[in-house]
């Protein structure tokens, strides 16, 4: 998959049918301002020590243009980024942040329209005294993320597509979306209603059979 921008064609819901449960961040990782575009790009992973944001500040100078910084903050008591960090990141071409933690200066970030998904906002920043890690495996939103994995985030949530699964997931998603675009609601309802009736009948039959044992 040479052009990752193609992944922005489809929503997290479109991709969902072709991803395992370990691809979805928990619902605590939210878009901190609404109305922005879908956030898509290769992950650049960061791990901070609890109460310390040094590696986040380092990441905005290390992350490649077009990447999404995915950060394990270690806690949700101290902000790992604010308005200036986001402004520099945007200036350097970073697509956005996914943070298992909190930030501050949300009004500034909203005004500059820089995409940030996180657990919330806290006014107190962390210190800059401890080394963490750049580019390693991190846990963010309850799932494992590697640098280079593909991030897709929108108002329905955040999904991570493993790099070695990218072509398969994209092609399966594309085919399903094209099929659904060519299908009327009446056609969808006809297929759907038959499927639901069959599933309900099958489960009822299993239940009745089990009751007779």
C-alpha cells in the first residue's frame, strides 16, 4: 500500500468487519474537538514515564511528516502536550495525536484544528526529567500499537491496522463498501430480514433441542 491517504476513504465502521477485537481502542480515547476530518496515518509510537512529558516533546521533532503520534502517557493526571506542542507538530506536518492520557490548552488546539484523541484535559503539565521510548511497542487505549501500523480515527473511535494486514483489510473494505453503494435500502432490507429470521430460527431450534436433553 504505497499511498496511505487511500485509507481515509473509509470510516472506522467500514473497516470494523475485517479487524479483530484487538484493533480497537477503548471508548475512553475520544476526539477532543468535533467536526474535524478523519485522522489517518502511520503510527509513530511514544512512551512517557508517569508524570513526565519529555518524550512527547522529543517526538514532535522525530516523527515523520504525515505520521500520527500514538502515545502511552503512563497516567491521566498530568498533561503531556499543550497548544505550543500541537502548533509545532502541525507546522512540521504531523497529522495528529492519539494519547492514552490527557492534554491541556484545548481551546488553542481546537482553534488551530489540530486532531487530538485523548482521555481528556487537565491544566497541570508533567515534568521533563525521565527518558521514555520512541518507536517501540506501546499500549494505547488497551491495545498494542507498533510504529508503522496504520491509524484510522474518526467520531466512531480509533482503529489500528497492522502494517502486514493493510492490503487485505483495505481491499476487503473497498469491495464491501462498493457493494453497499450499489445496493438500495430495499435490497439491503430484504437480505437482512432473511438473515435475521434464519438466525433466530436456528437459535430457537438449538434452544428447544437443548431443553429436551
